[in-house]
């Protein structure tokens, strides 16, 4: 799609690579390109899973481009359809997205990883939210982190801006696996992507919508919405060809063939 945001399509997998030396920082123009990229992935019925990675091994992403801000990019400017980084505010993203973190994920770079469903990191990766030191707010992380990890640990990261290594991130459940190096990271991420590519897309969509929307509901309300098929993706799932295929495949002791309809 661009030199800064490259894509590679392999079957139902879309690999998205941010390549913006030196630190893969994101300015307004880059954010808009990323938003269009992820929206196109969301809307393409033939794509099942996305991988988000960045070029180089020092920085996964340094977050907001402060040099661009100094040159006139407004903090409250037009980030594009998906908000900052194109993903964290993208409506209706009901497909699995995997982050491959290799290097430092700082500020908005950390938030970009948090916007993904699965996070795999190389052993030398680090995470930080240094916005406090610049007198500003880590917007999305302030909302998400206290829900993803123990409150006091989340507040420690937000209030101090300290660094957290990949091993600690895994202990708190923010990272799924820590891999030895970049090559091992790439291999593992593609293994997971291929596994998800072969999975039931309508079920994945329902899982993502229910998990996202139920966060603001009480348990019983969420269950009522599921059983009464008020969630759009749940309604699409039940009675679909894929739903029937799952039952048939189980009864016939064979692998199901998912069509996404």
C-alpha cells in the first residue's frame, strides 16, 4: 500500500509491516494509511487473520512522532478511520489480529500492540508508557491496562513510565509467548496465523464482538444478548452453513470445511 506500510498477502493471512526509520514512530499520514490498511483487511471476506509487525529489531514502534508534532502535526489531528495506529478505534474489527513485537514498544507503540488479540514478543522486547514524563496522557492504555492486568501494576506503569521487559509482560498476561529472537518470533507468529486461518471465521467474529461489547454489560445482560441473538455476529453464526458444517464434521469424524457463511 505504501513504502511506509507494506502488506503481504498469503492465502487468508495479511502481513502488515510498519517500516518508518529510525523508530517506526507514527505521524498523522502514517496513521491514516494504517487505518485504511486495517479497514480493507476487515472488509475483505477472503482474509481471515492479520499479523502486525515492524521493520528492524530495536524499535517495534516508538508511538507518536514527536518530530512531526513539532513540525505541525496536531495531537488532536486526523488519525484516520481507526484512530491512532489505525487499529485501536476501528469499528467492527471482528477478525483476529496478532502483534509480533520485536524491540521497544513505547507509548502509542505499546497501545498498538494492546489493540491486537494476541501478542508475541522477542526476548529483548521492552514496553513503556513514558507519556507521564511529557506531561500528557497515554489515552488508550489508561483505558485498557487496568482491565488487562492487576490494577496496581497497571497504575505503576502509567504513573511512573517505567520499562517492563517481555518476561514481566508475559507474567502479567500481556504477552502470550516470549521467543528467543526475531526468526523464532516470525516462525511462531506464522504458525499461529495459519492455525487461525483454518479456524471458523464466523465463530471468531462472534467471540470478538461479544468480548468487546460485553465488557460494558452485566453478566446476565450479556448472556441474554447472546441467547436472544442480539449480537449481529451471533445471529449470523447460528443457522449459518458453517454452523451446520461444524455439527456434520463432528458427527462424521472429519475436519470441517469453513466457508465463512
